[in-house]
C-alpha cells in the first residue's frame, strides 16, 4: 500500500511539473530580484554570450525592483559587453495557441542605455533551443528612456507552446525592460479599461471609417495608436470629439489613452 501511494504521488508530481497554462497574467512582483535568478515562476532565459570587450560585464536577464517600491518588479534584458547578440525570455509552457489570444505587455528603455533596442515576439517549441524560435509580427523598437509603450501582439495558431521575447541591443550596456505581461483573449472592442480610470471613456468608429467618435466628459490629454505589430502609427488629441484614422489601413489597432486625470487607459478598435 505504501509503495502504491508513493508511486501515485510521484506520478502526480510529474504531471504538475509539466502542466500547461491557457493564459498568462504576470507582473513579476513575486519574483526574486537579481542578475542570475532564472528560471523562476515557470519563466526561463537564454542569454547572449559575453565577449572580450571591456569592461568584463556579461549579458544578463535581470529581475529588477523599483527604486521607489521594492515590491514592484520587472524584467530587464541587459546587453553587458555584447552589443549585438540577442537574449531571450521564455514563458511557461502554454496550451498550443489557437489564434484567439493576444499578448500585451509594457516596455521601456532603461537609463542610462546608450542606444535603442528591439523586442521581437515569437513562438518556440523548445525553451532551451532558440533555433526553434519563429517570429510573430514585426520587431518593436524601444528607443526612449522612461517612456512606457504598451504593446499588443496577436498570437497566431501554432503547435509551438512557448511565448518568447527576443531582445536585441544596438550597443553595449543597452537595457530593455518589460512588465505586466498578459496573454489572454481580447477584450471587448470600444470599451476602455475602467480599472485604470474613474472617468468613463467610450468610443466607436464612425460610419465611413475615417475617425473615432469619443463620448467623454473631458477630452483625453493624448491618444497613441499602435498597429498589431506594436508600431506607433498615430498620435494626437481629439478635434470636436473625433480622432482622425483616415490614413490607417484596414486592420486591428491598439490605443493608449492618457485621460484628463493623467491615467493610462488601454483599448483597441478595428478599422474596416
């Protein structure tokens, strides 16, 4: 009886160790900070090799804590003395994508990075072999220190079961940060994220698909529009409750709205 019980326990442990997740919602706040802390929380990293370029600071995948709030953590890919080779952050194993989910995350360039970096989202079938990496969408340029970009990427159907962030620096000591990674089904179109603002913001695409018609008590301070590949394609303010999208091509777009209160609200729309 004891032998059977032990065997059953071992089999259960083996199953749970390889459990796949259907969605992700990771802010890294429960991670242990440091330069060599992966794997943890189901996430792993493949880091670029160091070079002989002085000083002898090797590339790292860092879990960093906010200087003003130690409980607020994020992940930074630091180039060290290798200013050309990419490093990879790999998610826990997910259920094979069916094409019905979107990956969103926040990113910024970390001070005092001497130049920009890029992030390429992709899928991989082996979390330790990045030759299995297949890009999804276009590379995202992260070029401004302290400016947070909210990125949304539609993940296509695939047999690969690992989401991958590929960080490529433009120079030594470039550091690119990500936070608030969410992989889930898309939210309802045209309704803003009310958790981030007390001010209700609603909008709709007008009948001729040339503008977004907003319904709000106070005009937003600024609106940024991003393509499905994460590239910023429009920015500005409302003109008579309208935001011009006449130059945009047909497709899915994501918005980062700075409200009159100074809050950030994320949403999306489809231009037909």
